[in-house]
C-alpha cells in the first residue's frame, strides 16, 4: 500500500499507532518481533508508532525494558520523528526523565498523561506539563478522564497550549463536541483522534491525526479509512467505518489490550499474551472479538 506522507515538521500528525508489545511465552519482551512490527506498520501505510502507551503495557515494564522499547522503535522506524513514546509516570520529575530519554533516543514527540496519582487541579496540571516541557521535546497531551479522573477540558487545553507546554491533544473522552470548542479556544492546537470508535466523527470535526489501536491488526484497512475520513470522502469512509466499527469499539473497552492482541493473532501477526494484572479474555469476550475479526478479514479488510 502507498504510504501516507509523513510530516517531519509536525510528526505527531497522521496515523501514529499505539503499539502492542510482543511477549514471549515466559512474558519476556521479544524486541526482535517488536522491531519487525514497527517496520511492518510503517510499510503498511501508517505514519509512525507510539511505544510505551497503555497498549504497550508500559505500567508492567522495568525501567530497562521501557527505555529499550523506545530505542528499538526509533531504530526500526528508521526516522526518530516517527516515534512518540508515552512518558506517563506518577511524578512529574519521572515523566520529565522519560521525555529526556525519548529525546536522547531521537524521538520526535512524546505523549503525556496529566498527573494521575491523585485528582489534580488545574494549577497542578499546568505545573506538570510545564515541568516535562523542559525536556525540549514536543508534547502531545493525552486526555483520558475515564482512567485518570483528571479531565483536560478545552479551557485547560487552551491554557496549556498558550503557555507553550503542548502542541496537540489525544482526545479520548468520547465527547466529540469538544473538538469544536478546542478549535475555537486554541486554533493552533492539533486535535488527534484518541479512540478508534470516534474516528469518523473527530475526523469530520477537524482532527489532523489518529493515535490508533486497531492498525496493530488491520493497518491497511485502517489507513484507508483514516485517509478517506480526513478527506471527508464519506462515500469511501462510511462503509469502511461501519464494517470495522464492531472491532474499533474494543479500543475503548477495559479489555482493549487483550482484544487487539487477539485480533493480531487471528490476522497472523504476533499478538500473544499480556502481563499481569491483565488476564486472558473470558470465553464470551474472546468469541465476540474473534467473530468480529474473522468477519473483517473475510471481507478483505486487513
């Protein structure tokens, strides 16, 4: 498939895949398989990768593993601007250290959650992003109020952008109405699709990128959907979106890591197990994910 043009001046744009992490049967990291996966995603039409996000199970990694994952991703991508490591941590100083590690490895941007050790107020959030911004690498804010209990509302995002702390936001709240308020309050802030199952709605609302989950399993179909959606080509995008939505909605469910890894296994990619505390899918959920994946593959969506 022809590759989407990669914007090296704003490398957080386009399809940036939040990569799963291949684990061996003993649950050690298979770095060679991960490098292959990064190369395959880019060859299949994606713009870059986001290592050490929740899909990459960063919370279960040692410091050594987490650092090496970034280094492997940069080398495999062949261009550090294609890599946006997640740098979330409980402390702002630790997040800054991970941002500095990403910059030293050659990454083009980083993805940063707000403070999530407690329900931080707006001043604490602003201080957190300002501290990590000292690392000197562009920061994409990650708004996930469902898991963090800290909501980066449009007014707060506009403040963070005006203060020079962030260049973009991964919007995962599910509230597509926010796209228009963000554009009004912070027209220079890039909106990135943060949940697979609102891709079309946010693309129509002006999103310029997608931090994506399901391209791990179906990159070419996902790239075709994204390109049509941002071009507002509904004749192409809407049928694809409907065909894929039963899978895309798993990106917003608690079992998203196991579901996407299962879809990868079914599609012939190295998905594999997850580390505790994530458990294998229940038979009912496994059957639902399997049926939706097999249906998509039977329809030629890969």
